[in-house]
C-alpha cells in the first residue's frame, strides 16, 4: 500500500524532476554513431575525430549554443528557463523544447540549467572530467561562478547576503555559485564555454584548459557577470582566436526586468574586430581560425539572431 501511495503522489507531480521519460524519441542516433566509429576503427579508415570539416555553431539566446560536429552529433550548452518562483521572469517563455544528442549545463542557475527542456539522449550537468564519443571530446573543469559585482548595475553579492543571508564568496559558497568550464573539441577546433565563471581562476585551471580557439563569454552593457576589465584579463590569459559574446539582452527573447542589456558598448570598443554572423548559425573551420593572427583575436557576433522561431515561441 505504501508503494502504491508513493506512485500516486508521483503522478500528481509529473513536472517535478527530469521529464526524459515523457519523450517518444530514443537514442538510436547514438547507437548509429557508435557503429560508425567501431567500423572505422576495425577497418583502419579515417575516424570522424580526425575530420577537420566545418563545425556549425548555432546561437539560442542567453548563454545557449548548439554545436553540430562534422559527424552530425549535436550538443546544446546552457539552455535557459525562467526562475521557478515565476516572480521574476527573464524570458517571454521557457526554453523551446529542442532535440539534441547531448545536453550540457555549466552551473545550477535558472538561466543555464534547463536540461529538462531538451529532448536529449545524454545530459551532462556540471560535468567534471572527460567524455569521448564519436568525433567529440568534451572536458569539464571545476571552478567558481563570478561574484565580483562591483561593476554591475546592482550589487547582487550584497543583495543576496542582505536579503537571503547567503554569502556567495568562494570557496565556501553554496552549490549554485560553482561553475564548470566546458571545452568541446571537434573538427580540429577547441571551443570553450565560460558559463558564468569568475575572471580570475587559478593558474592550474588555465593550464588544464590548454589552447583555446573559440571562447564564449558573458558580455553585456550592464556588466552583470563580468566587467569590461575582467573580460580583457580573461582574453589575455586564455588567448583565443575568436571571442563570442553571450548572456545579453535580445528584444524578442529576453524581458527588460532581467536587467540584462545589449552588448553594444563593448562592441564599440572593438568594432574593427567584429565578424557579423548575420544569422543564428555560423560555420567554423580550422582554415578560418588559422587565418586569424594569434595576437589579433576577432569577435563573432550573432546579434538578435536565434535558432528558433521567436514569434511562435512567444505565443506559446
């Protein structure tokens, strides 16, 4: 009787926890990827991981990006949602339900952790370590969320301390103020998703990251996560060829009450470096990256373009 009562209670709370069991899809695609790699290993053919064909990067707003490898494997990083209290919505709706092979979250904040909005065969929540599959190597390096709010529009660190009694200062911060730096290596490129990491990780973290071709950074006029000086320090330490702004205001995706702003002020300082994507997806290649001088990094800017129909999405 006790087990039946628990089961009935679970049915009353269908929206609690991950919803993967509700999806009609399956991981047949992953089985196919496994089979292809196994065949190539057995026959001595060139493996997908050695293929430097273009990698497709698609922007989904906020910090969410989908990476499509040369073999066709799809990876979504940091899908977002509104705060579960629904008292302070950042977005007009929650993240559109999207089918991908692998979903990844860098940290446990609502604007980065909506893995339940992915119809995905594999979910990596704040992963530390490495996953090698098909033509991708995914690495997670543990560090800490940014907490220096001295340049932000409002001092979120002191607000959290004053109203919630929570000190988010590392190293004794709560779980949600940890962050995992995620690198995705595919097609001969090494892409680093910074999440909301602090600007001054220890040297051991930078050494673990290694060389980076593409760096995705939270940048907006409000300096909500990183100040402009912090961004400059990160770029000088990581030394990427390409920097991609994220976590900024988009008029038909992000609401004003989020306090996020456009990225225009920062872009104005580096306007000679800007590559305008012109759409939500962009093809990255080793040849294109190699053309960028090591000391002359460029900016890939997606603007307001996102990888879903915002009109249909906003109307539910």
